């Protein structure tokens, strides 16, 4: 006994005397302290049980195998007495020494290595690297497929899949081969033992019983002898005589897998205390896998949230080409408040929006989503940019007193080659001209959204063909090592250098965005980044025909004649009949209700687009006319003959438009 061993070392103590008994009690207390210390390497080593099903049910207190005493009762000695085996296999294999101190140092180093992992592969790899060769010569790690997340209650059978194996290089096929290592060791790093890739755990079967028991068992125990063939597959063998340990992996709520530790025949067999080492390794691994699964779910949710908050793809309206980029602040903060958007408007115009809500968290992303939706709704009303920012400011105040954001809203007109910009505390845009000159546009900065009681001012600027407008958030130009204006100047210089590489032609948009992000160096990423680039191409005046028409009964006939002349000038006479019919129907409907002049515009781009505007805000609706009705069939004809059509409400009325495909020679 430990007490006797310690007691016999006390000077002057008589065998069986009072001093010996006192020393024996002190020795017994020392033994209990060693056991408590061993279990204290991980406070959750035996406290992660739950109860939710067969394998997920409550843990059995005893050894499931019945082989030897329960693991919690195995004596762990810190001294060098006769009972001080400790983790003799682990300690002696690694250092040639024995004792509980060596075992504790090994367990501490192994668990630290396991805990360093964040994702699933890193944690399982940490277990394998920490185990082989110090504790075992080979290891197989099985995990549930799929792994349950949090409080999810898996349905269907429990399936274990081989996640990873590891071994010594000389450890090759034939684990139960008594002849020892082959003459030519296998140089591969993976375990070559025959093991099933997939195992379906039978309810009430021997493997289910071992997994439910939670505690590791020796491979030659009765329970393990029945469970290992079910796990590894029939006909697969492992070394006997305490050279294999089967350790269930139990997380915070349920069993999530199993690990098999194997030693060669020329190495000392596992001992009783090695079961505790295996339990510690299995517990830390299982808790780490739980952590990795929850982290993976959070990453998935963050990615999905950010993906749905930003546009899946940018529209490609006529007269402008677009490209965008988004970078999160860090891998640990994958969602943020930065956003960008491109919204088609009537008349081939497009609204370009970039905004930044304070912070990069789930809350910031949620506020960003609400502001982006509000901006899209306001853009659909065709409000001026300054009015859009004013309504966004009111919306931010309704969301809360501390909801602050910056935003830049611009509307590009490819027909007029002009752009109108309003700013709410956002970094100014940069315009890269066709010749390579880059300038920071002078836009009134305004106050951030959410301040309240502030007017916003819009400016109208030239947007020459071939120029590129760059909208961005402050994460691109501001960091701990530089202020905003220093970053803006560096961005302007970067654009000039990039444009110099392509000569007189403007640089391609996608490579240009990559070059802009390339200016970020180590330590420059303090915030998430949204980037939107717009290449102005415009629509040539020769491809536009525009008229004002008075709302009179003769207007429909006048509109047909004007449309026919424009089509003849463009060489599209074969579209005349269809265009005249549709123009007549839409103009007739506008004349019926309009009080002010009606606008008619034809645009020839990749399609032929016709737009009819009036001062009536009510949008027409497609309906099925009854046989007795005298009207109501105009939009039905438009819907049948046009490639696309629609109606958009404006601040001054509405626009009804339709598109027809161009003939091959007219494109």
C-alpha cells in the first residue's frame, strides 16, 4: 500500500505503531491528492455527461468492459514506490522514466496541443500528433457523421466515420504480426491498418454499450473484443494483451465518436493508469470537437447572413459596367456593417450606393440590412439623392438613438453623361479618367446618417465615357498606421499607377479592384471593406430619340409617325409595325389621364427600349378584359409582344416602358 510505503520511510516509526499509522494516513492522503490532481488536469474530464438517447444517454459509472477496476479507482502514485506505475507506457516510451509527474506533464502538453485547434481538422490532428509516438504507436479517430450541433437531437442511425489515422512510419499493415516491423518500413505518414471507413452503430450492440459506458476500455476486455470488430469491420484485428485502448469521445451532451490507441508488440503494453490518460485525451478532444462544430455553425450563419445582406450579383445596365469586392474585418468577425448596391432606375440610369454602419457584428449587419432595404425602396421612388439620404437618416433614428452610419448615394445618367452625388459623412469617391488622371471628387461631406436634423446637399458632375468611379468604405483607407486622408491619397496614387500600365485604355474593372485591394499591407485590416467600381460608357446621342407631346386625341398618331422615322434612321424598319402598335396603346392610356405634356423616348442599345412618361402617379395593372369591355386590352398586347415591360413611379408621375429585341443586323 502507498500508506505503508510512505510510513516505512518515517524515521523511528515502528511497524504497526502509532507513528506508522499516522504516516500511513498521511501517505493515503497523498495518494488521494495525486488522484485529484490527475483528474484536475481538465475540470470537465468527468463532468460532461448528458442524457438524450441510447448512445447519448447517461454515462455508466463503472467500466463498461468489466476488465479491472473502474478507471476512477486506479491508484496513481507520484512517488517511486512499488505501486508507482503511473502512465508507465507513456512515460517510459517517451523518456525512459516513470511516475505520475511525467504522466501529468504529458497530459498537460497533449491537452494544450489539442486545445490550440480551432476547426475540426486541427483538433483531431492535435490529438494524433500528441499521442503518436509518446502514448501510442498508432491511433484511429472516428467521429459521428454528421456531427450534431448544440442541442440538436440526431435522427436516424448513429454513423461513425473514420476521420483521421496516424502512426509511426515503420508501423505498417499487420498490426497483429508477431514478427515485428518489416525490413523496409513504409515511409507514408498514415496508418496502414485495415479499418472500415464507415460504421453504423447497432442499437443495443456491443459498440453502443461501450460508447454509452464512456470510459476507455482495454482491447482484450470482453466488451471491446465484441465492439472493435463492429467499429473496424469484420476480419480486422488489433494487438492483444492490453495493447489496444478503445476510448469513447463524449462531448458536453452526447457521444460524438471514438478513438482507438494501439501499441506494437515490441513495446510495453498499456497499464491501468493509461486508461485515465486515454480518458483525459478523449475528453479534451471531444470538448474541442464540440467547440469546433459550434464555431463552424457560427461561421456558416455569419457567411449566410453577410451573403444575403449583400447583392448576389450586380446588374449590368446599359451604359455602365460594374465590379465589386467585400472583405470582412477578420476571420473571427465575418459580418459587418459595410454594404454596396447598384439599383437600376428608369431611363437606363443606375443608383450607386455604398454605406458603412458602425461596428462589425451581427447587430451592425442587421442594421445594415434594414438601411439597404430602405435605400432600395427609396430608389424605386426615383427620389433625388439628397432626399434618399434624408429618409435614411429618419429610418436610422427610428431604429435607435445610437444607430449611426455613413452613406454615399449617386445616380448616373448614361444619356446625359452626368452623375448626381450626395454624401452623408462618407469618404469621398475617386474618379479615374480615361487618360490616367485620378481626382478626389469634391462632394459636401454632410453628417452621418442617424444624427438627425441635418440637410444633405447633392452635386451634379460630368461623367465622361471611359472614366471609372470608385466608391469604397473607410476600411480601405484608414487603419491604425494611417489616417483617412493619407489612405485616400495612397489610393489615388495606386489608381494612377494601375492606369499607367494600360496606357490610353482604361484598366479592366476586375483586375483594377484586385489592384486596389493589393494596397493593403500587414496590419492594415482594422475594419471590413466594401468596394464598388463603375466604368462609365454612356449612350451615344445618336442612339436616343426624345419628344414632348401634348395630351391630345391626335397624340397617338403623332407618336406613331415619330417612332417610324426614328426606326428608319436606325435601319430598324422591320420593327416598325410592332413598335407603332405598342407605342399607340401606351400613349393612348397616358393621354386619357395626363394633364401635362407626355414624354416619349426611344433608346437603341443592345435592345430597343421605349419609355412613355406622364404626370399621373397611379401605375397601370395588367388585367383580363371581359368580352363586353371596350378597353383594357392595351397592356395585354404589350405583355404579349414585348420582350420585357414595366412601370415605375417617379416623383413627378410615372414611366411605362417596354423592350423589343433587335434584329441581328441592327445590333
